[in-house]
């Protein structure tokens, strides 16, 4: 196992210890969240779980976790999920795995949102990882043109690429498409998030700003707890 994988395992297991019997739990998506799902299933607690993707739903079902519909709950006690970048004040880029929309819907109703990651994901400034933006398929090229304008207005000139699966566009669990924006550096994630959200045709973007309540970061030999300085 690589060092990074060991760190993912450690943070997944540490996060599983935060879960209590009877809780409603949001299950994240990706290779780090997978460690959490496995560790929480191994605890054999009585839980109701809301998965953030079809992939995670399959994994959780295979491991014997009880799934419930998102609309069957008003609040989720705790959600644990990975990230592609963790910046200052727990601002995140998510969606590398394409599950950003369901992830954000689940995070939005969670009392506790715990982001887990190996140490390589911790950055001084967001933006090296391409920012995923989910758009409706109808007229997506015209939406992409509006996204480019928004990025330019934020001083970002990097390429914007339609995510592909080989020769065809990648379709999300929600039937949408994803554009990845090479931002380089995102100086003001809150403003960019608001501008993207207001763009016609954009369903959601991968900036998770002010959403994570805490983080668990893998380092060599220990799990470091990250907190937010602003509420
Ligand atoms: O946001 C995500 C999926 O949409 C993932 O949490 C993110 O891509 C991190 O994945 P991994 O743990 O495999 O590095």
C-alpha cells in the first residue's frame, strides 16, 4: 500500500469512530470515502445511510449498510466525504469523481460535514486541481461560453474542458455533463462560487465554501484534525 493510501485508510477509520448508533449518515464518494464506508460498515451499528452516488450506494449495499432515500430525512447527523483540494478555512474543491451535485445536496442538510483526505490534498490556495462544473446537457456549449465569461471576470484564463469518457461526454448520475475549469489559482472562492451558481445552465460547481465543519488529514503516522476559523 502507498503512503497516500495508508493515510486515506487512517482518516477513513478515524472518521468512522465519530459515528454513533442510530445516526443518519451521509456517505461520500471516492477512494478516500470508500475507506470510511468500509470502516463504518465494519462497526455493525444501527444506521440509516444516504449515499452521494450510485457507486457508493452499490458499495454500501454490498457491505450491508441500510440505505434510505434522501427525501426520507430532513437532517443528516454526519456526512463524511473526500475532497480534491482542501484550502484555507476548509474551502474545498470537490467533484473529481463527478458526484459533486449529490454530494452538495447531502452536505447541505448535514449537521456535521467531515472532510477526509491524505496530506497531498491540503493546499495554501485552491485552484491547481481543475474545478468541476456540472451543467445541463441542453445547450451545454452555450453554457460553457457563459462559464468562460464568469471565469474571465474572476481573472481566470485557463482552459475549460468537457469531461469525456473516451470518445463520449461523461454523464453524471443526474444525467448532466461536467466541464473542468483549469483555474490555476482561485483567490476568492466565495465570489467565484456565487458567480458560477448564478450562471444559466450551471447546475452546480465543485467549490464547497463554508460547508465543511471539520477535517481529518492524513500525515505520516498520525491523523491531523482541521478546524474552521470562521463560522
Ligand atoms: O468529490 C469527490 C467525488 O465527486 C471526491 O470526494 C474527490 O474527488 C476525492 O476523491 P478521492 O478520495 O478518490 O481522491
